[in-house]
C-alpha cells in the first residue's frame, strides 16, 4: 500500500492564514465606528445596533460543526478560500442595503464566511507549520481578532471622517479577497480524495463526545461575551461621554490592539510549560477588576479621570489577550484519537460565538434599561467568575506538555508511531495511517533537524 506523505510544511504559510484571519476579522470590526452613521441613515435603534454587532456570529453559533463536516469532505484550504469569497459578497451586499433588515442579512452572509475562516485556520496552521514555530503561529492566530480590531477601528474612524459608510463597506469587500491569491499559491493543498461522509460524521461524533472541546468552548465563551460587550460599544460609549471626531474610534482601536499584544506575549510563555490554570485564572480575575474600575467609578470627577479610565479599559483588553492564546493552543491538542481536528475547532467556535453574539445584545439591553453603560460591569464580572470555574475544569497540564505527550504516548515516542502505523496498515484503516505517518514525520523533523539544502 502506498503511503500518503504529510502536507509540505513551510515557514510562511501560517502567516498567510493569519492574514486571512485578520481580513476576516476586519468584516466584524468595520462596524463599531460606523454605528452612529448607520443609526442616522437607516433609523436604527440601539438594540438593533447591538444585534447587528452580534449577528455576524450567528453562523458560528449554528454552523461550526457543519463547517467542520464540510472541511472534512472538501478540505480546509478550500473552505478558507470559500470563506473569503463569502466575506466579499456579504460586504458588497451590505453596501447597497436600504434598511436594517437587508444589512442584517448581509452580516449573516459575512458571518458564514467568517466561520469558514475561523474554523479552518487553526487546523491549517497546525498541519503546515514547522513544530518549532507552532507556539508563535498559534499565538499570532490568537491575536488576529485584536489585530483586526485595531485596524478596523482605526481605519473606520479615519475613513468615515471623509467618506460615507457605504464606501467603507465596498473597501472592506475588496480587502476580504486580498489574501485569496496567497492562500491558493502558498498554503499546502488539501489531500486529494474525500474519505466519505459516513467516516467524516463518525470522526465528528467522536469529537463531540469528548469533554475537552466543550470545556474549552464554554470557558472561551466567558471571555468573548464580556470582551465583545465592552469593545463592540466602546466607540459609542466614548461618543455618549462627549468625545467627538475620530478620537472614539482611534482610542477604541488602541484598546483592541492591546488585546493582540496580550495574545502574542502569552504565546512566548506557553512553550515554558506554564499550566493552563496559571494563565487563565489570573487573566479572568484581572479582567473583572479592571472592568469594575472602568464602569463603577465616576471618572469625570477625578483629576485626569479620562486618562485613568482609558488605562483601565486598555488593561482589561491587554490582560484578556492571554485567554484566547492559551485556549487556542490547548484546543489544537484536544482532538481525540481518530477524531476530527476541524470538528474540535468547529465545536469550540460554535460555543464561544454564542457568547460573542450575546455580549453586545445584553450590553445594549442593560444600557437601555438602566439609562447608561455603568451596569456593564454586571456582565464582565459574572463572565469572569464563570470563566474561573471553567478554568478549574480544564486539564492542569500545560499545552506544551500535552503536545509532548501526544508525541510520546509511551517511552520512545517514535517506536509507538511505528507500531500504530503497522496496526493501521494491518487493519486497513487508511485515515488512521495517514495521521500517524504525518505525526511520525513531524516527530522526525522535530527531533532530528534535516538539512533542507541550499
């Protein structure tokens, strides 16, 4: 029997996947700076604006596992490319919307494209990145939301000073397609030939029955709900407090960019063997503390109150960046044996996108009921407490150790791979055999650096 070799690993393909993630995230974060213009132009209520912020996550709430099945059948690279095309179509459709309803429908299309990119990105990075670069690659993937937040809010704040919001939608439609040629040229191709719907469904069902992805997804949702609730409305909060011009968008962008810095910084700590709980519990605790300071104190009565409040909300976002980097690094190691890597990410995305959808809507509802944003800390502190409980349910071991244990399932590591390959060959399990061959090849690359030639 001829063995299929692992996908070619390159040093640059993960950068292209992260770039695709950033361009997808821009479709989410082009909106906050435009909310005041949309409310005026389309006669939109604050609750409708909150729903508009969250509706892009609906596809992720409902279709994460469906996307994982699609990725199993047609391949992750094709799904990523399809997602970029849908993002472009959704943004272009939104640019000609005449009322809130068609704009929400266009955001749903963007959400479908976004979930295709978000579910397949980590798997593509994991299978195409040299192991020595994997922690950094996953760290940057964990930061793509913060990077796109910074770029989307800064660009939106500046563009919308001189152009109508419809021109901004057309511009982001073009940006959505920008990574597509690089994806097709540099990201390794999907393996030829599908393995059948029944086999794919079996692998997905095995993954769904595993507790690990559920625990990560629920803990992740405790982060995304509160972060989206705060950052999604931050430009509006600043404007409600009397700030004018491009400053609300620029300052909100700095806050969002701090989240990316937190994720990248955390990625440097993960290979050192820090336990998951040692990173997550302090992060959730400090998010609760900084949000409490942000929303409960009357900063306008304090000297330099605006600067201090900005520092608190920036710390909230910066510290929160540790959570996606830690959970995504753990997630790529949680796929059960004979399970589906896309299903792991699809399930996690489906759970935490529920939080991303609910966060802005709950924040808008609370602000409407209480007459201001001061009650937002109710959301953040509740989610932080639930996140700490979720963190206690996660594996004590560090992601780096989990990764090593997958390589060394018993003493010797590589001999175990050889035994597994022989067993799969003897019993005709081609899908298991493919996975073992890829993992053994990666182990050899990790343990025995090869001369790649000039």
